[in-house]
């Protein structure tokens, strides 16, 4: 939202000086060596879908001679497919749709990783940011889907060993996941693929309350019960009724929360037992399945998932989220999100505190009467959920000034202060970038930052890679 808003205002502050398009690892290595020798910062770039200022040029105050953006778009090959181990060797610049199209042509395979940014993000970007994808349970993060990777640094190329698992010391592969371009450029990776599902079972469960927030807490108890049941639905997303209204224009969901459930498989013939079990758990907390099947049969072919009704309408709105956010800026509206993760024991009080903080800030802003703050669960774990918050408010705009970025930062800082206070994380799957740095620093242990700094100095001795992300640059005034 910040970048889009600045672009609309015509404020191109501190743009990159040059964009390079390497075609090989050798090209990357030579470029990084050159940047190190010439005091030029280098920002790795995948699809450009970062929402946390993770690929913006660093501040001019750091004293670099120039800024080069390293665009991976020409390193976009699927190099190898191991159909025995169900893995694929893929270059970092491969976009989501290209990957899926290629895998589908090889025995109907899939990576099954569909972030909201799927159309406009790359494999290298997913790994560098430790993104979250398709599965709401069990395989929530891309971490679980990566077998090994290669990374190019200013001092050389390093490759982690391709293994199904290992207990040999700290994980080398995971050390690079989430490094956000600060340690090197992820040039390729072996990723774990699977057969496409042939059957699905989908259901929509409604929880009612005096308002959507009460209903959300009821739904959250049902989701906790499901997450601890040992059954792992592919989709288990709880959505605030207010968000349902915004996304679907269906007003009758205003005082509800809506749970979107889905199972899928390429092996089993029937998913009814699992679906009926989790629906039984939902009923214990007042949840009622829409279009309930009296015969208990929910299983359909892979082409027969939940595509109609409120679930279908919300799904279409979700996948159009990036477009909607851009349109909102043009219409004078402030719309943005942040996400976190927290343990179940803290969630009820945390949820109430987050809403109170957001309400207090938004009620004091000039927003033309439009102020909504909603929540949904994107991913859930046996020990806690990953809440995803959306703020939609009228923009404080006059003929001479657009204050929407200031509005957003007021909301964000108030809410994220509560996150840190309750022991939640500063981000679950959007990465840290520059936007979350202040709160990210507060969640780390005493020895982590100096340890990461030492690691950075080994990989990038001149600190030219994505300065100010994850760590203060030695010359930074942060």
C-alpha cells in the first residue's frame, strides 16, 4: 500500500539506479563481486510482490555510490524433475503459474503452493521470505516443501545437500530460508512436489454471535479443536463476518464468522469420514454447516470443490486481493493488512486487545465514517493460530495532502505493539522487510542479532546485499 500510494502521488523517493538481468550463476557472482568492489548496494528481486518494503532501495544516507536491482526473471527454468522422489529442481526466477503449468504436463504433478501473490511471485522469493501457501494445516510454510538450495554470495556459491531429512547440526538450508536477500541470491532449489488431488470435500460452517467478533471467538474454539484432533484439512480458514460482507456483498453474514473447510487427496476414494468428524467438532461450538448433507456425503471430484455460495464468492475476492488493494488507493481508501501467530492460550485476550487498539486509533482519525478492522485465520497449528488482520478506512485526503500512509502507520504501530506485548510474532508469512524491523528486533533473543550479523559478514563482507533488511547496516542511523 505504501509504494502504491507514493506512486499515485508521484513521489518516487530514492529509486534504484540500474536493473540487471543475470542469466547464469556466473553472472550473479560477477555482479556481486563488482558491487562489493565499487561500494554499490544490490537488491535481489523476484516478482516484486513484497508488502513490507523488502525490495526497496536502501537509504541514500548509507553512502553507497549507487543501487542495483538484480532481477531474476531470466533465470526461469525448471531444470529437472525426479518423479521417483517427487522433487523438482527449479531456478529462483520461476513464477508460480509457470511452475504449475510445467509440473502439470509431467504426470499431473503440482507444488501445491498458492500464496495470494501466486501470479506475481517467484520460487526464489517464496524461499527468501519463508512464505506461507496453500495448506492451512500441516504444510503451512514453504520451509516444509524445500529439499535443498543453491545460493550465490559475493564470496562464492554454496549448495546445501539434497536430503529428505537430517539431524546433522543446525539446518543449513533453513539458515537461508527467510534471509530476504541479505546473505545471497537463491539461484535454484530442489522442491518437494506431489500428485494433483483427484477428489475434494468442502464445507462452509457458520457461527453466530451478537456481533462478528463474538462469533469469531466461537469459531476460533472450533478451529482449535480441529487443529488438535490429528486431522489435517487442506483448508481451515476462519473469516470474520465483516470481512465476508466486504468481500462478497452478502449482508446476512454481518454478525457471523465463517469457517471454510476443505480436504483433498490423490489417493483416497472418500473424505466423508474426516469431514463429518470436523463438522461434529464445529457443532459443539454452535457451528452449522451451510447446505448440510443429510447423507453425510461431501466428497466430490477434484473439479467439484466449493466454488459457489459464500465460500466461492469469498475465494474470488481473496485471489483478487492485490488488485482490490491497488484500486482502493485510486478510490481514496486506505486498505492494508498485517499477520502474526500466537499460542491458543493467549489468543482470546490477544484478539480483544488487538481490536481495542485498532478501534481506538481509527476512531480518532479523519476517515469519513468508514472504519473496519477484521480478522481471519490463514493457517492454524495445534498450538496456535495465524491471525491475519485487515484495516479498511476512509483516506484522510485534502487538496494539498494525502495522509493515508501516516494513518496506516498509526494503526500498524498500535496493533504491532500489542503483538509484541502478548508474545506474538511480527510476521507469520509476509517477511520482515524494512516495514517490520522495529518489532522484529523486539522478538529476538539476546544473542540472535549479533549471530546473524556474523553470518552476514561471512557471506557479504561489504554488506552490500539488501541493506537495512533484518539487520542495521553499520552506517545505518536506525
